[in-house]
């Protein structure tokens, strides 16, 4: 049976966890805002430079060369921006997952303790029912562990795929830029 102190302590721990998660979420938002401000500043500075470069072009050939030289860095910057966004989201998600796993492990431990206490205090003749409950709890714990492992593996695969797609896009833009320069030369 739970006492009032235990219930109060559980509520207090849940509130602390909620505020901790809220702070982690705000940290992620702060990083995102900071990234977007950096991108906005850099984009504005590059726009000014590119405008100056375009105004100093003397013929169509020079304009084509300028355009080609601007495409590759744009693709690389877009890929880098996407990577930063992904890193922020992944880091924030990892913090939340770590807290959730810790909370779940604690709840699982408490539940197992309740099951063990109930099993010890079970009336005579209920051994089969107790064994069945313990078996069900063990099966549920195994299923949860397998789900957590599968989720981690899926995250790792998604991250590897994201990295591969980003690298392929950057390489494709580099190849495209080289091909355009060769064609214009």
C-alpha cells in the first residue's frame, strides 16, 4: 500500500522531471534560434557579396562562371544547415529519451518489487497464478527491451541514411558544378 509520503515524493519527482524535460526542450529551441540567426546573417552578407560580384560582371561568359561558382557552396551550405538541424533534433531527442528510459527503468523496478511482494504474500495454493504473473512480467520486460533496442537501431540506420543522402547531394552538386565549368570552358 502506498503512503501519502510516497505519493507526494512520486509527484514531486514527476514535476522535477517535467521541468527538466522542459528545460532540455528550451535548450534545443535556443540552439535552433541561434543557428537560424547565424544562417540569416551569413545569407545577408553573401547576398551583398554576390550582388557586388554580379554588378561587376562584364559579359555573359563571366556571369555563367559566377553563377556556377555560387551553386556548389549553396548546396554544401544547405547540407550543412540540414546537418545542424538534424544534430540539434537528435541531441534534444537523446536527452528526452535518456530521461524517459531512466523513468521507465525506475517504474519497472518498482513494479517488479510490488509483484515480488505480492508473490511472497500470496495465499497458499496460488503458486501457479504467481508463476504465471511473474512469467508475464518477464515477457513484457523482454518485449520492452527488444522494442528499445529496435528503436535505437532504427535511429542509427536513419542517421546513417541521412549522412549518406547528404554526402551524395553534396557530391552531386560538386560534380554538377565541375561539369558546368568544363562545358563553359
